[in-house]
């Protein structure tokens, strides 16, 4: 039986690895293939980093293996990863022990002028250009992965080239999912933020995380939707299992608090974190506020994440998404557990909302 093939698309920041990997995943999903996608940056949202792993390469790779194994257990036959690999050591030292996954590392590269153009073209500041070029130099010098020069290629052409590097679908039989032992937790404070599309979960949750970091709390962040890119469709159970695996990895690295954002009913995620002190908050907003926030997201405000269907959305679709968000809010309310707290964010900015969330979490933080 063949191991599950994993294509890891790496390269310097701005080279286009996330765009190309996502395009390949969408192509495979449209073709009916059982594929999954992970952005490894989503597995390193933790501070402070362990002294022995300052760039979190080992932490991210360890968590990645668990997440990919979860996708495989749920039926994924091909796996795609995007994100920077260790520029000095590549990925082999971190994954060579994993027998059920067959990794191929492809490093996207281009000339420095083109890299600079792409990096600035995505809206990044020029303050870190020297650091960017240094990373590119180290990757080239150490010949990390299979080099693919993309200087003259469109994103679709890069996806075409990457398709040649992903292995044939695995013939490994579907395994039963591993039970989640949420009760093995450490009683850590967890803020679980749920709510409809565009209500502001990610922005507020990230600001809460930043506040904890400023206070010196070793804390981590998980966007559950980023753990569910699986074709044909992910289940809440799959995402909850991945949430548990990611949190275990962060805990092992020293995390003492967790911020989680998720769409949909919170029950599966609460069960995955049953051993922790979970504060579940439902962010709500009026239909008018949700409509305004959809417009802002379509304009490019807020974090840019894989799978974000709101960026550059035409105006005629914005009203449809706003109506859907209102329906989601109505559907979610009856699914909340008795201990959930509803926070009406109508008319409030993200900083005000984040401050309210920190206040809700404060009693648990004081008892750490």
C-alpha cells in the first residue's frame, strides 16, 4: 500500500506559494479528488517560541504531521501544504520518521526583482525587504527542496507544474478516527469565539491574543475553519479533531492559554477541549452591521486567509452573503450551550469587542 502523498510548497515570503498551492487544491477539489490543504503558518500562531525552536519549525512540523494524519484518517488521498520550510535544514529532519506520509518539498523561486515586485504587490511593507532577500538567499544556497523557477509563470501555470510533483492518490484504506480525549487537558483558559460570517471573529480574537502576549501569557490561536480544507466536504468532527491535535502541540510547546475562532455550533469544539476551562462567546450583530462588515471584507479589510470568499466580492453578491450571515446568526442562537455568552457587537469596533472578550476571560486568567 502506498503512503499518502504530501506536496509541500515552500519558498521565500511573497513568491506565491500560498496562491499556487490553493489553486492546485481547488483544481483537485473540482475534479472530485479527495484532497486536503493546510497552510503551515496557521500551525505556528503561538508565542513565546521555545528557546530551542525560535522559528517554530519543529513545533509546526510536529503539529502538521498530526493534522495531515487526521485528514488521511477521514479519507484524504492527497495532501497539500503551503508555507516556509526550515531554510537551513529543509523538512527531512522533522518528518523522516513518518511512514504513513510521503513528503515532496518543492521550493518556488524567482529572480530578486520579481520577488520584490510580488512581495510589495500583495500589500506588504518594504520594511522587511532585506530580511526577505536574506531568506531567499539561504534557501537557494542550501538548495532546499526541488527548485521550481516561477519568474515567467502565472499562478495557473505554477499550479500546472506543481501537479506534476504530487504523488498518485493513496490506496491506504480509510481508518477509523482517533478518539478525542478532551478530558486529558490541563484546565487551561480557552476563549472560543463563534458567530456568523463577517461578524468579526478573527479580528477580535487576534486582538485578544495580542493582549495576552503583551501581558506575558504564553498563548496560542486557532482558526478552526483553516483546519477543515478537505474535499469533498469537512465535518465538524474532523475540524474538532484537528483542533484537539493542534492544541496538544501548542501545549507541549508551552502554551498556557488558547484563543479559538469558529463558525457554526460550538458543541463539537467544546467537547474537543473538555479538559480546559472554556469560555464560549457568540458574537452577534444586527443585519445592517453584518451587511456593512461584508462590504468592508470585500474591500480587503481584515486578515487575508486561505479560502476567504469575501475578498473582491462584487456588490451584487455582497447582499447575498449579508443575508446568509443573518440567517447563520439566527440558526446559531438555538445551538448555543447554556454557558455560552452572547455579545452584541452592533455599532462597536473590533478593539472595543476585544476588550469585552478580555474582560470575560479575565477571571480564568487570574486563576492560572
